[in-house]
C-alpha cells in the first residue's frame, strides 16, 4: 500500500498562479456567495461558469478525480437536491412562501407533498451554488505542490510554528504510511485478516487496534527524537528562513483583484440594490404551465 | 507513578506553544491524515448514514496526551490532509470543526493523571465526547452558510451521524490507546 499523493506538476495557468492567490480567490468567491446570502440564479450561474472554467483550466484527468466527483454528486444531488425539492429547506425564508404553480403532488404512505416550480428551481440553484464552491476547492490536492503549503501559509501571515507544523505534517505523511503498511503486513503474517473484520460494530472497531496501536505508539517515540533534534538546533529562538520563496506575478494581482471585485459586487448588489434574492425565471415556470 | 510522569511535568504548561506542540501537532496531523485515508480503503460498514472514522480516536488521544494546541493542529491539519489524500479537495469548515474537536478534548489534558486508571480513562472519554460535540456542531452549523441547508438538516443529517460515529470510535479505541501509552511513557521515563 502506497500513499498516492494526488499532486502532479502540469504547466497550466492554475499551477503558475501563486498558491496564496488561489486561496484568496477561493475565499472571495465563498464569501461572496455566503456572506450576502446570494440566491439569484443570474449571479450564481455566472460564478458557476467562472468556477467551471478555472476547474477545466487545471486540466486534471478524469480518472484522478472520478472518485471525488462521485462523492460530491451523491452529496449534492441526493442529500441537498432531494431535500431542497421535497422540503425547500436551506434557502431563503421567502422560498416557502414563493408563489408558484404545483408541478405534482408526491404521495408517500399517506404523506402528501406538493412539489412546486419554485422548489424545483431552488434545487437547481442550490446544486449550482454548491458545485461552484466545490470546483474551486477540488483542484488543490491535484495542483498544489505539497512542499509549499508551509511557506504559503507563512506568507499569508500565519506564525512560523503553525506553518512549520503544517510543513512537518506533510513530511511525516509518507513515513507513517510506510509504518502502517509494515504493521498491516506484519499482522497479516500472524493471521490477521484486514479485509474480513467480522462481528458487531464495537468488536470490528476493537479489531483495528492491532493496526492503530503500534503505529501510534511508535510515532510518540519518534516525536521525542525529533523534539531533541529541533531543540539542539534552537528551534523557535529566532525568525525562521524558508527554502522556497513565493513571488506574486501580474496574473496573481489580476486574479486577486477579480476575486475582491466579485466579493464587493455581490455585497453591493445585495445590500445596496436589493439584487440577489431567490427568483424563479419565467422560462422555467412556462415549462410546467 | 511512572506512567504519569510525562504529564505531571507538562500539566502546568497546558497553553504553552513550543517545539513539543509543533512536533506532536504535526505527528498527530499526519497520523490522522493517513488513517482517515486508510479507512477509505478498509471501510467499516455502519448503520444508516453513520460512518466510522477510527482515526478520530487518534486525534482525541493526541489531544488528551499532549494538550489543546496539539489537538487543534492535529485536527485542523489532519482533516485537511485526509481529505486531500483522498482527493476530496478542501472543506474548511470540517477542518476547523475537527480542530475544535481536538482543542476542546485537549483541555482534558489538565485533568488526566493516570493513563491506566479507570476514572481518568472515563474522564478522557468525557472530554473527548465534549470535543466531538463542539467540533461536529460547529462544522454542521457552518454547513448552513456553506451549503445553504437548514437547521434540522444540519442537526439530523450532518451533526447526529458524525457525532454518533465519532463517539463510538472514541469510546472503544481511546481506552486501548491510553493504556498502551502509559506503558510506552513508563518505559521511556519522560
């Protein structure tokens, strides 16, 4: 078993961006959608297209992201989508009182639920809203070098200690994955069947102990050795320097500017002009009437 | 009591943030990340939409053994690593929720003296449960803003399954981890 880190260097616009730019841009879009509570399909669909464009520009092969998309689709379509259609939950309070024709009445075990056009449209909008955010977050593990997370957060104002913790965690990852592999192999040699955990839930969890305990206890011993080594090098007594340096390029300023502009525009539209509330377009109503 | 020596020395420095916290925060995060990812390879079947993440017990253990900062960092970074390894992207609110889970459970570090003692093990489970409740509640409630779900969906669809799954795992594995740790700490003598 190998930890298959998803990152692959590709010469794309997304990978040429400074990592700080990508985090700031994502934060701007998430805040633009959530802080002023935007539910207007015109704004959401525009941001959805922008997000989709950036996602496609990352050029991540489908086979790499297939599993992740499956998880996102299940969450978005079944949990959020169906919930939105049946109950109209989660959206603005105006949704439940939004005047719209009934498409059909869902009858289940004596329980009747009128499904309105507004609820159907709300499900579409909510799915687009969630996918907009998911498409910005999903590419990170595939397109950002694990070695630059530490310096990225340091240059975003996070302290040396926390940035170094992050850096160290990335470096420990393959070591502990290897330890886990060795432990699994050793336990298998003693007749432990990892794939065949039987019994009740508690006993199944208990049976994971032969894998978890040795790796965890070994890591606590390793920790003491690392602390000794770092203390001997006077860690934390002076400001740290970092091996890699990050520099903004003009494209980074452009992207950060775009992100901030979108955030400000959404706030102004909602709070100054009152645009951004949930509305059902006429063409959608006409489909059912 | 040799197995308690490691905490007797540190208890007065609960909120200190030095080399020890940096290293164990990183180790906790890496372990949490690796085991979260491994759970996807050897999934534990569960009832309904409750999923079991055995790695949560590691997070609570690191919080109880090394304090709140270690718990915060292990949860925050570890959850991010686990999601990234699996290729799920970044879910900031669940990572912060996991960080809070470690932070709150880590306050229990103050109260644990004997890692083998039944009373202290129960205390640790209690702090772990409180941490799970706070962390998962935060993550579930912030989903209302992130995903636009309503309060009842946040509580019934997100919080309850996450809380129950994490609680069961912690209640089963934490005592085993604590007893094993007592033995290691006694052998190491520091």
